[in-house]
């Protein structure tokens, strides 16, 4: 019986983790391809001396202080067509006011000028909330004990919210007339709340007026954690008249602190397996707190080139991210999970409840241009890729546990805007547009064809998913 229960858990409880923006590195506007966003460049773009992604570019700041306050008013939508079955779309919308950045720089004069910069950034990585239900009459149960169609009720819910807040301190100086060097340290706090819940019920067909028995399969899994980490970045910049080059090397995220919680409950009752001539009744439950957490970010290297031309600038950038092998973001304890069996037989508990991640290597590209529309008005346009880093090949064969991400498609970003330059300040406004889609989004449940063989969850198939977001960016840069 124990062997049957563990087989059941492997097949049903963890069939396939969810897959839709949290698996992309360049979704925030503060990335090397975000040419419109103040400071988001690798090569010198004659910006306003604010906090740069490349710390070497701080050496170009000649102001005692330059401060920036940037906010984005954003609307986002994720749509998974037939996500839980035919006509059962999964739609998630969000509206956010995002205080993206507060930054300042301090220029230290002397024979070897040195500029220090600091910043506080916020990135709402993912806001995903969906639910769906199928209430129908279907031939779900085997006719040998429940002839004809049965009343079926299936419900599905998934929530995944991720937020990152980072504090950055940087320093940059000129090693020569054309060459600058910089270094930065970024402390990051990442918080994620994940909730997965599915239930499937089918009433037996029985004669008489009594309330009929029913097969019931339910699964819920809630995980939440915070992770504190730090990463370092070295920056290099070379400038020769109208040509500007930049290079950054970013370390993996080093773990500092973190803690996570898991709540899981899975139950099956009166599910008859006709071929095995057995009835499944199972209860598995666990609540674990103060668990070990370790979120990872890989090594990356970014390159940028900018070329001045009359009235503006042309810019290209790319960043390579290394792969990350399978690991546990949250590692559960080995304790009782399957109720009613000897503890010695319950050795799969940590595998069932782990919250995991794995990523392939990706390279993103960006291109941008600016043009002087008026003496005090500069126009900007840029486009950059945001390739997905999910890879099934990095996961172990059994694929037990829950995957931490929700997105499995490439996203493409466009930025359009202007900068008004005055003696004491710059005012930058613009539109941030993003779109991604795939025809290979794997369902978690499919309420079209529930039966005993698939534990009333249906046979998941591939469907279409898309994401769209639009944001209005307002940045005020004050120079003293």
C-alpha cells in the first residue's frame, strides 16, 4: 500500500509546476537596454550624472549632487487561453504605481576626482492572480460503478507575487583622460508569495433520493519567503570623442539571510481505480516554518556602445547571464507528510514539498537612439529583448516539488519618450510597452477530460499565453 501511495503522489501531486515575467532578467526598465530610463546604460550617453548601471560612468559626473525620483504608472495583463480547459481562460490584470528609483551622486574634487553614488530601486517582478471553475455533467467515472454522466465540479486557483527592493552604493573615477573604472555593491531583498490550489469532485450516479457519495481530489500548496543577498559589479568605460564603450561584470548573488514557510494539504477520498480494483483514500498535510532559503542570481557580463552624431546618439547593448542548475529556493524539513503510514516509509517528504528553480543561459540585446528635437528637448526611442530562462532539461527526471516561476515566453520591450532639460533640472517622461506570447504554454489542469486515470485533473496540453503591459514613466532629476 505504501508503494501505491508514493506512486500516486508522484503522479498526481506534482504533475507539472506552473510556468508565465518572473523568468526574465530584463523586465525592469532599469536594465542595459532601457535607453530612455535615466542612468540605465553601459556606455556613456551624456546623461545627467545620476546613478548608472555601469559604476564607471559616475566619473563623468561634474555636479556636487544629482538626485532622481522616478515612478511608473503601469497596467499589465496576462491571458492564458483555455488555461484550465476549453473556454476556461486564465486572466490576470494589475494596476500599479511603482516608485522605481531614488538616487543621488556626490562628486569629490581634487587631483584625482572621485564620484560616489547611491540609489534605492524597486521592481515588482510579478503580480499574477487567476482562478477558474468548471461546473458540468461529464462521463468522469467508470461505468462499472457509476454508469452514465456524473456531475463534476473543478476549481483552480494560482497566485504568484514577487517584489524586489535593492540598495546600491557605487564609486567611479577616471584612471586616464579616456578610461574610467568603477565598482558597486547591491544589497537586495526579494519577497515571494506563491499559492496553488486545485480541487476536483465527481458525484456517483446512484438510485434513490439519498445524497450520493463522490470522488474527491484536492491539492493546495502555499509558499512564502524573503531572501537577502548582495552582489558586486565592476565597471569599465572608454571614451574617445564621439565613441563610447562600456563593460560590466556582475557577481552571482551572495546569500546573506532568509526565511521561508510552507503550508501543504492534499487529500483524496473514494477515488476508485477500476483496473487496480482499489479505492484511493489519502491524506497528506504539512506546515513548516522558518525554513532555509537561498535565492540565486547568476554571473553576468554586459557590453554597451554609444556613438554620437549631430543632434543625438545611437546606442547598442547586450548582457549574457550564465545558467543556474536545479536548486531549492525553500528546502523543507524531513517530517511527517503522508498521514496514517509509518514514519519510516515517509522518506519522500522533502522531495514533495521543495520550492525550486533552474535556469538556462540567455543573452539579451538592446538598441536605442536619441535625437535633439529642440535646444532643450531630447527625444528617445529604444527596443530590447527579454528572453525567457526556463529550461526543463536542467530539472531532475522525477521533477518532484513545485517550480517557482509562472512565465515561459520571451518578452519584447519598447520605450518612447522625451527629456526636457533646464539649468537646475531634467524632466523625463515616456511610455514603456511590453509584449510576449507563446503557443507552447503547458496547462496545469485541463477540466475537459477528467477521469480516474488522471486523478480528475484532466490531461494537460499546450495552449496560447500572452502578456501585455503599458507604463507611463515620470522622472525628475534635480542638479545642484
